[in-house]
C-alpha cells in the first residue's frame, strides 16, 4: 500500500481542494478522502460512498506524473497520517 496527499489549486466552488488516497500495488484507490474549501469532507471505499466522493475509475498516476500539472501539489504521506484523516472522516459537515 501507498498513501498520497494531493492539493488541488483552483477556484471551483464545488470541487475538493485536498485529496488523500490509500492505493494498492497497482495504484487503484482503496480508500479516498476529499476535503472541500468550506471544510466539508467526502470519503469512499469500494463498498461505501459519502459526501459525493467516489473511488477513481482508473489507477492514480505516479507522483511525478501528477507533479507535471502545476495545479496539483502531490506528496507521499505515511500510513499513520492517512489513518488519522480516515478516523476523522466521520466529521462530515
């Protein structure tokens, strides 16, 4: 498993500004959290969706590939960082 955090730099009011993902070995999203500008959150697994968030329909590109687009700031995070955010997902607003 790997874990990533992606900041999306944009002004779109209905799109998330942070995306956190747990990825399998083929980079498919196992769990995903989206955080919106107003602080609301959505999350998804293969079996559950909340707040309009859905798992990706294809594998997530590498961090290097994501970084080629200047509207994204991507980094790897630890499992512990992801788990902390996952545990807080129930605070959907």
